[in-house]
């Protein structure tokens, strides 16, 4: 599993697993393809925030 807290590891079109805002308590992973990177800083301790191609927004936990 790659590090989803570093922006340099994440590219548009990448297949990733994110945790949605409403799933933060359970840590449920939602899989999808990155459409946009929303975090501007180079790193984030909880994962880089992205928007998936289906419009869902969350923080990257896994990179496939």
C-alpha cells in the first residue's frame, strides 16, 4: 500500500481507496478513480483530499 498522505504519490486517473467524510468514524474504504486533487499542500496527515470520477470526495487511504 502506497502513502496516500503525500500529494506527489497521487495523480488524476489513479485507482484509489478513500474514506468519505461520513465514513471517518468507521474507516470504510470507497474505491474509485481520482478526478481532481483538492488538497493544495504537499502532505496531509489524514490523507490527500480528492474528488473521484463519480463526484464523491474523501481522503486517500490506499493507492492500487
